[in-house]
């Protein structure tokens, strides 16, 4: 659609800002008295009616004020939103969250947790489902006579580790032989290749047992990585929103989709903002999903997302999301490039 006049844009922005804050329909009298538009309230009413006719606002009841429609939020996000500067304390919290942890999953957990607490919204992080991600390193470390740690690192920054029970008679020589076999076989593989890797054959019974356990575990980790990782924080904030307290049935359906990792992973991965009915899953039509890609160097590694009602503070949320994605990307690039 063509752009609105400057005054209509001021009024639409005012309705969005006030509705995000109040969660109640916004009357023309409030807009006329609070915002310096240079016109009387009757003119504001006429402008609101025209913006409503364009499909950017809705009027829940004849005598009620206006609320933004999905199209109104889209116009606001695409043309009117001005991202807020992030306060120093918030920047520090997000920077600390992205720097403190050693693995990608731990970093994303801390970053989504910090982002959720700053926005009071549901946040998510999803790593890419990509069979072509290459293995950076895999190694076995003995922790005791019958205990070892198997670590798998990918070029996109993701690290997985598992504890293994070891057979009686395991020696450091056996551990070295296992690592030689892993390095020889896994070195040039992708995650997809690793999911199908065969266990090397040996005549040493102790070595055979630990090789079998190690490669079974590596294949299991690879299959999990192919499915992609999903981390969420702040589900309780969804329940606190007035929009989702009005219908127990709708809220239950929404929560079921949030708890469905495959559905939520598909909804989160990508870039940009989807609002209301733009989301392909019907039960998510009451949500807006804000997404930002994070990288290792120039390679995409996953997506950070903020999820909330369509009535959310896009200006601050987008600023915080952009900052967090940059911080995570910088840390991952520093560690893995």
C-alpha cells in the first residue's frame, strides 16, 4: 500500500505506542490531548476512522477506541519504528552472557535468559539443521579407570560432550589409540557423515569395546545435531500477557506449540519479523516473532528470537535482539575462527 500522510503516521505510531503500554483500546481524546498534532480531537477521530478503513487499525466495539491490526503493526515495523538506544547496564548484561560460557549451547542459554529478563518476553535460540556442518575436532579424555569424556566440536562453534563408561583394563595407550582412530575417520567428515560412521575393527578386546562405545556416542550426537538445537527461556512471560489470559483453550494450544520443539524450531529459524497471521501456524496468529541470525565469521550458525503478543515494544525489543546477535557472533568468531 502507499504510505500514509505524515499526520496519519504520527497517529498510527501513537496508537501502537499507547496500546503496547496499556493493552486497552486507545480513544481519540487520549491521542489528541497527549500528542502535539496541531489539530482538534474531531480531526483525530476522522483520521483514526480513515486509518481504520485502510485496515491498519481495528475497533473492537462501536464505542471503543482503536487497536492496531496485524497490517498496522507491519506498517509500523517497516516504516515507523525507531529502535531505542540500549542502556549501558543492559548492554553489559548481554555482553557478559555472551562471553562467560565455553560452549555454544551454554552461551545461547545464558544469552536467551538475559534477553528474556530484559524484555519480559519469551526468547529462543535455534542452531541450524545442517548435515553439511564440518567436524572441527573430536577427542576422548580419560577421567578415571572406568570413566572418560568424549567431546565433539563443530566448525559453527557448537560443542557436545558425553560421559562414557569404560571397560576394565582401559589404559592411556588405549585412549591414545581411540583418538588416533577418531582423528583418522572423523577429521574430514560432516555431521551427516558422522551420523553414519562405522566403528573401526580391532582385535584388542578392550580397545574394541571403547571404540564401539565412542563411535555409538558420536553417531548419537550427530543425529541430535542434525535435528538442530532449540533453547527457550521465559515461557512464564507468555502466560502473564493479558491477551493470553482471556481464553484457556487458546493459551493451551499456544503452549503446546511452544513446547513442540520441531514446530517452534521451524517458526524461529530465519531472519526478520513475522506478525500475527503472517505466522504459518494458526495457533501462533496471536504472536509476533522477531528473529536475528548469528554467525561464526561469515557462516550462519543459528537464530536468536523474541516471541510475544503482537502488542509488544518493537522499538526496544529489536534493539536488544540486534545487540545480542552481534555479541554472540563476535564471541563465536573469536573462539572458532
